[in-house]
């Protein structure tokens, strides 16, 4: 198995596109209206790869809000 940091650009793009397609497929199967998403992939947290169908400013805002909740240890029980 290959770590992400040893994959070339073509391999990373292919993997990320396949992951994004699976996220969209799973939402369709569950009847969820097409959500915006960002998926982070990493072996080393200092070198994360991502795929997203959202605009960059919206991703930044969503990630900031999520990090703030993580740091406050705020979990939503469903």
C-alpha cells in the first residue's frame, strides 16, 4: 500500500475524484439533497489532501467553525 505523500499528482487527483463521487453517490442513495462537502485525507496531518465541491471561502468558514467546535469539545448528540 502506498501512503498519500508518495502518490504523484495524477494518482492523488484520481483518488480524490473517486472519493468525491462516492460521497455524492451515497447522498443520492440516502435521498439527501446534494450537500456541499470537503473530504480531508492524510497519513501525516501536516500533509493533508482534500477534495471539495464547495467554493474555497465557504470551505474555510466551515472548517474554522468545525475546528472551534472540536477545540471546545462540543459534540452534537443525534
